[in-house]
């Protein structure tokens, strides 16, 4: 009689091991997103631009006020709007570049190498921000542009890898844990930078040097922790590749063109992408403008802003996990809609906060933290269910064109409204329309139909 034999299925353990390595890239890049893109660099670069416009040359005062405009290519640009225009420009370029990056990644068997290559290039650009001082706003603008492009390119591939390492029923949980770990890591580094900036006098540093050292620490953090996913994620051969002639670049353009023509066959995927374009523009603009709004409109100092954003990071850690748990029983689309209602409330509260009212500002930070990580994490996992197999990086390249730190229309609206009204309050209020339009489009998405159209298995809760 033949003895029954069995081999344990080790695939869940292998997936779990890769998922743990994958989480660490959220931890790594969140240092840049939090310390540089969200808190420190926008106000710092605005102050550098204001000194240039006013003719000052020292770093002694980060709060220079000046009504003189910069002149860029013959155009008058308000120093207070400069950062938002740079963010907008980087996203316009991303809309052209990232789909090609995604198409190339889908054809490549070295996704993790592409992801980490862009990550290390972006961390280099971020590290060079240490040398932005005096009136050298041009260097700061160029480095911000390059770092945003590299971040977006790395995230295209990073998000696509989610589809390879997680089953449909695992993706809400895996995506939410990645976002949560990112907020925790970003918060820990921000706490250290808060101490440096707040205690700069006792450390023998000027305010500007404390800020510049904090920028450098975020760049080093981003580069160092990227080593973990590089070592822990394995490369896989591409699947369902569209046959194209020529070299990799020509093949990538050919596959991109085929994908763009084929998108009309996935109306639910396209509708969600449009919805995400609107509401994520609102989210990203709120995030990137929060420190500027708090400093320039509400009159808070750098230490108060960093403390508030630090609180937001740790609240967002719990918020991402909470939203992931809710999605297990209610479905990710429905929970995202709950989040958009909360975002409308956040913008309304932000508009009416009086100057120097710390209590309301902290309450606003708690609201942002609760909803920020959850809506972004579930958007990523929900979109992954709507993507045809083998086209993950291409579709996520379109997704990343409007991802964190790279919103374009929201940044332009915020910058233009500020320049016209000379106030950040109406600029913030104008962002409410992005959440309303995004929610209206998301309501039209039928998740069951979209997943089936993409040829993917349905999760247990849709």
C-alpha cells in the first residue's frame, strides 16, 4: 500500500516574508514625504525665494515677508506660490514620463531593481537640498522637481509589486499595513527633527542649518531603508506582455499605446482613475500646503508645525489600520467614500480656524490623521483589483501621476487662488470641490463589475 504523501504549501509563508520586506519601502520614502515634502522644505524654499525677491542674502530669518515677485522666464511669480508651481510642473512631466516607466517595468524581470534605482536617485536629489541656502531658490526648485519625479517613478513599480506579493483578499490589509508603517517611520524621524529644530540654539545651530540637517537626515533615511525591500523582494518574469518590435524603449511606447487604446474596455477602472485624480489632488494639496497654511496664514512657528504634523503621523498610523479593518467587512470602495465625507469636513474646519488657535489646529490635525492614511491605502488596494494582469505598472503609472506630492491641478488652483486673493483661506476652501467631484465619480464605480472586467478573481468582500 502506498503511503500518502503531502508537501506543505509554503507559498503563504513566502508571500508573508516578501510582504514584510515590501512594507519597508513605505517606511523609507515616508521620511522624504513627511520631513521634506510636507513639513520643512516648502516653507524653507518660500523663505529662500522671498529673500531673493527682496534682495536679502542671509539665512538668519526664515520668516522674511516681501511683496516683490520673482521673475521666472519673464513671468512674475509670487514667492508664496513658487513651491506649488514646481509641484504642478513635476506632475505634468510625470504624466508624460511615468507611463513609459510603467510600461518598461511591466516588460522587465527586474522590477525591484528599477524601484530601488529610482529611490536612490531621489534620495540623492533630496540630500543635495542641504546645499540650498541664501537666495539660491533655483537649486531648491530643481531638486524638488527631480526628487518628486524619482519618488513617483519608484512608487509606480512599488505599487505594481503589491499585485505580485498579495492575493486579492490580502491586498487591503497589506496596503494598509504598508501605509501605517510609513506613517510610523515618518513620525519617528520627524520627532528627531523636531528636537533638532526646536533645540537648535542649545545645539549651536542656526534655524536654517537645523532645517538643512533635517532635510539631509530624511535623504539618508530614504536611501538606507530602501536596502530592505531590495534584499527581501524577489524579481519575477513578466506576464501577458504585448509583443512589440525594437528595443526596450520602443517596446515600452508600443505597449503603452496598446494599453491606452484598450482602456475603453475597462470603464469601471477608468471611472475610478478619474475619481482618484480629483479626490487625491485634493488630499495631496492639503498635505503639501498644510505647513505653509499653518505658518503663513495662521501664524504658527516651525516647532508648532512640526509638532502638529508629528501628531498627525502617529494618528495616521492608527487611521490606516482602522480603515483596513473596516474594509474587511464593508469593502474598500464604501470605506473610501466615508473618508471623502470626512475630508470635506477637514477643509471646512481649516477655513474657519482663527489665527494662533492651537486647540482647533490640533483638532484639525487629528481629523487629517484619521482619514489621510486610510483613504490612500484603500485607494491603492482597490485600484489593484481593477487592473488587467500584466499591466500593473502601466496602470499604476497613471495612478501615480496624481499620487502624494505630485498633484497638479489642485496645486495650481491653490497657487492661483492665493496669488489672486493674497490669502491662503480661499485657496484652501477651493479644494473642497475636488473631494465632492471625486466622491460623485466614485459612487458610479461598480466594484464587482470592474474586477470581473479586468479578469481578476473577486475577493470575499467587494
